[in-house]
C-alpha cells in the first residue's frame, strides 16, 4: 500500500502537466512549449513559475514578432485608428496576420477614422503567429493568417459614435433580431447546432450598459471594409445586413456550423 500512493500522485501530476500544457497551447500557441521548458528546468514551484513568466513575456513580446515573418505572418501594427479590444489579445499572441491583411486593416481603419472623428476600428481574435492550419480556438477558420474579427460600432446616449464596447471579452453581446427580422439563431438552433450562440458564455461580463449598436457607424465601417480590394469575404448576421441595407457579394453567411455574427464582424483576405 505504501508504494501505491506516490504512483497515484505521480500520475495525477503528469495529468495536471498535460492539462496545463494543452490549455496554454490552445490559448496562446507558444505557452505550452514554454511551460514544458519551465517544468523540465526546475522542480521548485516558485522558480518554475518565475521562469515561465519571464520566458513567456520575453518570447511573446521580443522573440515571436521577429520569428513570425518566417511563417508569413506579422504582428498587427496598431495605429491611432486601429487597436486591440484588450491587452489579452496581444498577451496571448492572437494578433498575427499576413502582411497583406495588416496593410488592408490599417487602411480601412484610417479611412473609417478619418471620416468619423477618429473613432477606432477595434480588433478581436486574428491568428496565431506560427504554422498554417494550427487553429485559433474557438474559431473554425482563423488558421492561415488571413482572418480577423472586428467589433461592431456603438453610440452613446447622445447618439454620438463611441469607442466603447458592451462586452469585456469583446464577444457574446448580441445585437438581436427584432420580432420582424430574420432570426438565423433560431433556425440554426432548431437544426441542432447548439454551439451557434455559445459565445454568450464568453463575454466575461457586460460593461458600458448605456451604449447602443450604431447602425450608421457599423454600416460606414463595413463600407470601408468592402471598398478594400484585398478583402474577399465578410460575415455578419443577415438581420443586420438587411437592417443596414448592405448589398454586396462579399457579405456572406458563415453557416450554422460556426457561431453567430451579430456581436462582431469577421473579415478575410481573398
Ligand atoms: Zn472570425
């Protein structure tokens, strides 16, 4: 009996390591590997945590931006008009795109900002820095450097456009269809696609409760996106497409296998 306990503990420890490794890989791509290096380097927990933190920050902010171009991607270049919704996206390496997309979003954001008093284009998940086909979960297609999610535009109580957004994570607060509008969510859910509105659990909380969806602001942003020649497709829910009176072949339905797009816009290169 005496020998059994350590074996159980050892198995549990290995399982925990695998769990941490998988979680960090799924969320940040490089975190799992760095965790592995830290675990193999020292047994002391404090030293291990410190080593992981230093290595992770060093790799994320100083090494990865220089390595990503070898994989055909680069870090999103932020400007006064183009910003991440939160530091999380940069801390987790979810802010990499192909150079062509980097250029396109920079131009779209400047175009939109110049026409709208400096209101920003805010990005959410883009792609990881390395390896084509490596998925950036929970997204199905953000695996090739050609995709990026953008926040909708909102207005304050004076009907002026604002940079504020309603969700802490950037996802999951929906601009729902009215009773008379087409309800894609209902249709997908009825067909058994339970995940279609899953991001409602990923908001991390609601903020800025006094802001409202801006039909005009979001429409202007979409128009700037559609004017950009390198952009091949844009996803937004059809009730919003109709409400904003957008008619353009680039604007498509992403399918019930994905998630709903009335909390953000998805765009991708041709
Ligand atoms: Zn997307």
